C-alpha cells in the first residue's frame, strides 16, 4: 500500500482517503514513470469476501491503492467516524484513464467479459479513444492464461484492465503483474457498460446513492450482492466497539 494518501481501514481493508481528482494524476505519473501499480476498487461484497477468505485478504494488502467503489464503503467509513470524501468507481477510473491515454498516446490491454462484448469494444474503443493504442483485447472465458500473459509481456502496455469479476480479476493481476511495469486494475462489469451492453444508472440514481437499487431492479441476480450489506454493517459496528476498547 502506498503512503501517498492516508487510509481508512474498513474491516481491515485500507481505503485511500482521497478524491478521484487527486488520485488520477498520481496514477498517470506512475504510468509515465513505468511504476508497477495495482489498483483495487472495492465494494462491501469484496470486503466481506476478503473477511471470509484470508488469501484474498492478503492479496488486497499487496495492492498499491484500494478505492471505495460503492456507497456501502462510504457508509462504513462514516460509522467508523473516519469519513471518506467520495466514491472512486472502477468504471469512472477506467473511463478517465482511457481518455487521458487517448490524449497522451498511451497503450492499454483489455482482458475480460464475453466474446461479443470484446467484439463490440474492438469497434467502439478506436472511435471513442482515437489516440489510445489498443495493445490487446481478450475475452474472459479462457481456461489457460499462458498465451494472454505472454502477449501482455510482449506488448508491454501502459495499462492492463481485467474485467473478470472478483476474486478472479485481482488473482490474475497478482499472479502476472510482474510481466509489465504498468497500471493493473480490475474493473468488474465495466467492459459490458463501455460496450453499451449494460446501462449505468442515470445520474439521478448515482447522485442519490441509489445506483445499487437501480442495477438490482434491472438485474435481479444482483440481489445476492446486496444481501451481504446487513452483515457487513454489523461487522463495521463491531469494529467501532473494538476500537473504543
Ligand atoms: N467474466 C469473465 N469471465 C468469467 C466470469 C465473468 O470475463 O469467468 C466477466 C463478465 O462477463 C462480466 C464481468 O466479468 O463482464 C463481471 O461482471 P460482474 O457484473 O460480475 O461484476 P461487477 O460489475 O459487479 O463487479
């Protein structure tokens, strides 16, 4: 974990206490300087998974930056009386880095999502980000990652985005981040959104902290994700009591 920003521990996951506007230039500098960087954008589901899986918990501690992706993390930090300024989502960070990468002629590699999504991205990315070099695009339904990793190593992209869902996307990064000194970030379902296959919640829902509700209504299979919230909040309240002792 980098010490550039203070952190707030939510169930022993250290979140950077900063804003997207402050974090982005730091990430860009590291890319320019070829500093190996692992970014995790974590929501309560990820925190709970780490709470119950020690290997994944240890993996999170090897990240350079963990950002609060999800209003539940902001709520947790508030309960701990160490509020975090804002959500820094995987999707917004991905979009910001691709726009910057297009302006400054950087390269990016994409691993994840269904083959149809990757086909759509192959068309959309050059239109939306004309200055960006697409170093590689690979869907996330592979059994052997050897060829993909060799390709990343050969291409030496500035940024590698993995959209495999957690814990797979972070496990892939931990196992392979040494092959190129760029920025590595797991982005969940962001390729689906970028390809226009899934809608992001309209701004109203986002600014009223109801994106989770919008997405759950549209995709009821997500219900199991918000089901962890009550237990998560209970554990955060327990953390408050332990800290008082
Ligand atoms: N995915 C993948 N390989 C797998 C499982 C999932 O590439 O073996 C992709 C899936 O197609 C989707 C993304 O990983 O694009 C995960 O999205 P999800 O909605 O689960 O993640 P969230 O946005 O909630 O983090």
